């Protein structure tokens, strides 16, 4: 595992922890570059159903490690190479069929917020702070990440974030749709993992198929296509559908063993 990451498994749940608390879990170029491989490992493991991303210590992530910029982003070519690594990490998270959940406390700023927005769900502790700060660095934000942000909070709030670089509270982030929910600091992990357990109990064929369809809609697709129809047809002929219908008719919880 790359320095700065710790990937652990607890039954059906993988947890990727950012482990640079002394730097408020600032994300290095090496971490950006390694993230697609982490995602691929989780996707390929049939025992895993959900990926949880969290930060060690008091913060989720203060963003990209700016201390590297003097070496890695001093030229346009170097900046483009760095951005390619960031874009690859965001694309990998976005394309995950298995759901991803950001569990946030403390600062979730810049590239840290970018990672959380690329996840399917975001739960935060009271007192967390959020912001995306390219305007403070003379950077124009990545197109796909901008699209994801706009799809979550709308263009007016996205402009506030990106053009001002100002930070907002967890309560405000929940209000504008950036967060799914906010919990007390002592309740964050328990409440997040309760939701994760719910995801694990559902039909994985349904979850992964719908996750892909939602991704296509967010990317701008307006009508169905062959892939969507194949996803829906496979589900109708799958074991989860048979089990779900049988459980409904028998008035019992479904037992989805298909991974």
C-alpha cells in the first residue's frame, strides 16, 4: 500500500483511511496516483460490498499536498501531469459499481472535498468544514469534478464554492445538498456504519446496476442505451430478483447472498 493510505477489511466492508494526520491528511501525488489501484482492488474482491473512506485523526483531508507543488507543478507540463493523476483518481471513484461512502470529520477542503464529492455518499460530523479552493491557487477546477459538484448542489452553490474559495459548515453543507447527513462527533462512525450495513443487506445487482445508470445520467446521458437495457435484463433474470419477489410474497426479509 502507498504511503498515506491504509486499506483494511471488516467483513463485507473495505475502509480506506488517509493516514497523514500530521499534515491533516493532505493528499500527495503518490496517493492520487495509487487511488485507482485501490478502487480496482475493492471492485475485484467478491467478498467486499462497500468502500468507506475516512481520515486518520481529527480531519478528513485538507486537500492536495501543496508542499509538492513547488517541485511537481512549476511548469505547465508538470501541472498537467499532476492533474492527470488527480483526474484518474476521481474517475476511478466515480466509476465504482460498488458504493463508496465518505465519512468526514474536521476539514474537508480542496482535493479532500473533491474525493468526497466523487463518492456516492457523504456523512459528516458536526463541526466539519468544507470548501474547494482553486481560486486561491490560480487553478481552474477539473471538468468532471465541477460537473459532479454542480449535480449535487446546483450551479449557484457550485459558483459560490469555486469562485470564492470560502469554507462552509457541515450544517450548511447538508442544507445545500453536499452532505447526505450530519451527526454528532461521537455518533458519526456508528451512524455511518449502520447505513453501510443497510447497503450490504440490499441486492448488490440492483445497487451496482443503478449506480452505473445514475453515473451515466450525471454525465449528461438523457435516454436509455444498450448497456442500460442489458443491466435491467440481467437483473430480471438474476437470482436476486427471484429472491426479492419470493421474500415479498412470503412476508419475510430477503436474503441476498449473490455478490
